[in-house]
């Protein structure tokens, strides 16, 4: 069992106030500034948001699951690049997560890579925690 | 309603158990190393998907409860929000995120503890992240008005 912690402070009201992701259990990051405007408008001003943190969590989880699945099938990847784009609609929530995977995987063809990516999308723990997201897509292709 | 897209990218080298990756935020707000040992074992200075989710949930909830306390007629001065995400190995299902526990200490005027309790419940219902993970994990929220 693994427990992971984060602490956030917020000052003032939602619209004009602002917050900070002060620290996380590992000490790996923080402080990170957050605000409602940076979350809900196109221009983030370099500030992170819950949706960006979810995107990072999902892209990392997806990369690990894909690396593991490929290796188990005897096609250990040399390199993988994944991304997650999380769409947020204020008042509705997260409506879409688009995952991508690019990889250098000796001995595997494009179809095999796509199948492995689809499988990792279904089975990584973050995907399973986010099954309520209406649309989750994956786009996978091998590096030339 | 405007649709906002936030993106992050991970570059991973090598196997799951011995390889490692870097997670980069689209906004440039962070660039973080990730690997498996820091995900399932002790976490010395490296983050993990679950820690990033804890940060996401704490942030989402902080904005939610700030809004709800104001709606209840209170004025928020300062909120401390802690989130703990628990991942466990569930028989037949592999690793699952099983819990998220939120704990808030609120400094606010114009609202009493009962009002803060109500705001905490409403914030849980209103935070989209709470709603999402409640489908497969348990979520608890607790908020205390600082005296």
C-alpha cells in the first residue's frame, strides 16, 4: 500500500483569491501557484491547475503501464514519450482526456504498439480511477 | 462554457523497474522526475502519479470549498488543505487507487462550524475531481474552523 500526500493553502475567495501547492510528501515539488483564473481561462500565465496535475499523473501512469506491458511481451521499449491533454469545462468538470504515446520499440510493429497503448490506457491505475471521464482517447505511433 | 485544455508530457527511458521518466507541465510550472520505486515504495524526493493526483485533488477541493464558504455567507481568510491518496493492490484487479482523504483547516469569518461542515459537503459534491474518483474509490472530507 502506498500513501501520497499533498498540502495546499488558499487565501481569500474563489474568484479573486489565490493558492499554493505548498508541499508534497516526497518533497519533489512545491510551492506551485494556483488560481481560479489560471485554471479556467485559456491563458494560464505559467500557473499549474488541478487539471494539469491530473494530466501529469495520467501521462506518467500511462508511460509506466505501457513500458511494463511492452517488456512483458518481450518488446522492451528503448524510449517512450507520452502525453495527456485534460479538457476542463467550468461547471461541468473534466470532459475529455487525450493520451498520446510515441516510442522506439525494437521488434514491434505499429499495430502491436497501438494495441499495447490501448491496453495500458485501459489498465493503468489512474485510468481506472478516472473511468467517469466521458471520453478517453489514445493515439499511438512508433518513432520512425 | 469555455473549454480549457491542460497538457503534460512524460519522456520515459528504459524498463519499468529500472527506468525513469520526466513529467513536464504544459504551462511550464513544473518538470519532475518519476520512477517506479518512488511510486510503490518510500518516496525520496521523486514524485509519482498518485502524489500528483493528491496535489490535483487538494487544489480542486481548495477552490471548491473557498467558493462554498463564500456562498454560505462567510469570508475566507486562509485555508490549509491536505490530501492523502492511497493506492493498494486489490486481489484480481491489480493496483487501484482506493482512497482519497481530504482534511481542511479554515480561517474564515461570518460562518460557524456547522456552516463549514455544510460547505465541506457541498464542496465535495461540487469538486469535479471528487465526483470522478468516487466512482471507484472512497473519498472522505473533513473541515475544521480555526478558533
